[in-house]
């Protein structure tokens, strides 16, 4: 879960999210909301993402500012759950 949070939040390509689905949602103003363990237990889900599924949440009143922040300053808006996982990854990582 921590590694997944770091991959979605911290791994970048030219400053933007490395994952193309994350990049799509973030460009459109979403919040990286929740990471669900075994959210996709299908064979394809297990093979593609170890069964993890991510929720992106759109707060309509914030989508324009979130999108502008992401596109302008490359800031990813994320929930406390995701930020806590990122923090745990950073504390325990040897990368």
C-alpha cells in the first residue's frame, strides 16, 4: 500500500504523475482519494496491480483549482489516507 501510494504520488515523469490513469484524473482536477487493498481481485487486477484499486474523487468546486495547481506547479492533491501512506513509505524506504 505504501509503495503504491508513493508510485502514484511521488514517482514523476517530467514532473507529472508517472501513471497515465493518475495523470488523466489529476489533470482533470481530481483528488487522489483512496487506495483499496484487494479492490480488484480479478485475475487481470491481480496481475496488473496486485489487486489494488485507486479512487479519485472530484469535488466540483475545487476541480478548476486542483487542475491548475497540477498543470502549473505539478502539485498533486491527495487525501490524508494517501499522504499518510506516502509518509510511511518515505520513513521506511531505502530508495
